[in-house]
């Protein structure tokens, strides 16, 4: 059953998610499903997302740190060594 609204193919192709998915597929040609890849390779996924979003700062060494009980979310930590320059972020 279709939902109340379904975007056109043209509209889908103008989204940032579509653009990011294409970048993932170009850099990692073996990725069949971006969602599965983000779960299976969280360091690569989050690092690429940081780059794609052009975050002004330093990622640091540890991109993804799983919770001590092994849970992915919400207890995991991301970019724990990162440093952001708030003045540069807000000045643009």
C-alpha cells in the first residue's frame, strides 16, 4: 500500500540523502545498502558523514566508541576526540 504521498524520482534525486548515498557508492563500490554499511562499518560511515557535512574542526582519533555493553545506540559515543572551532562555525 502506498502512503499518502510519494515523492517523485526527480524530487528524491535532489535530496542531500540521495547525494550522500551516491558519494558512499562511489567511494565504497561494494556497499549495497548504506544503512547496513553504517551499522557494520560505523567508523567509516561517520567519518565520511563528517567530511560530507564539511564540519569545521578536527575529527580526532576515535570516531566511534561502542558502549561497554556492546550496544550501538544510544549509548555509543561519536567523535570523542573531536575539536570544534565555534567561532569559525558561527562566522560563516
